[in-house]
């Protein structure tokens, strides 16, 4: 596959925490809504298991399959958007989260890619991941998020 046939978004952040604590935040349904703007991700968290992301009202936003899990180092997901038809029709993307200890911190690298040139899905996640990961970093380092949920802003 040529480079032009693929759209990829890569985001790297350093979080002052342990790999185990970061892994827990990434996979524990009790912690996710705080930094995912109220969205809940559910899964059995094992290779081959389905996962889905849903709003509190039950509306599924994204879903897929866990392709690979190596706690607390690596999580690879098959990912398909479910709400916006133009994003869903692009097909299945892949999301890779890699955790690497660096001193007193963990480098978290998120790579989200799809075999579509100029993907609207990748454009969408390139706006979402920085907000989600900023909240996650702040939550783990200070106990507070930096960005409010869309529902909180609307109210």
C-alpha cells in the first residue's frame, strides 16, 4: 500500500505516572468517563474481544475488536466509527497505544490510521485525541481534568 493511500495521526505525550497506573486509566471503565468527556468504553479487555464506546444515553460512537494486548505496554484496536455515516463508510481503522517508561514518566504514543487517503475519520480523531489525552495527563498528574465535557459546556 502506498503512503498516499493511508491516513495516519500520531500523538505523543509524556505523563508523570507509572505504566501500570496509565494502563489502568486506559482500560478501567470506572476511570474513562472523567477524561473521555463522559463517554464509556466497555470490553472484556482481551485479544479478540469486542469493544465499544458509548455516550451515557447508550448511543454507540465507535466500536471494534481488540487485536493485541500487552499490559502495561501495548494495546492495538480495530476501530470503526458508528455515528456519522461519512466516517463509518470509510471502513475499519486501527489504533495503537504504546506505553514506554521514561524516567519518572511514561511516553504514550497513539497511532490512529486507516487505508483511506485524506480520511475524514483521521481528521476527526486528530482533533479528539489531543483533548482526551490532555485530560488524561492532567487527571493522572493533578487529579483534575483541563477540558469540560460538551454536555457541561452546553448547560
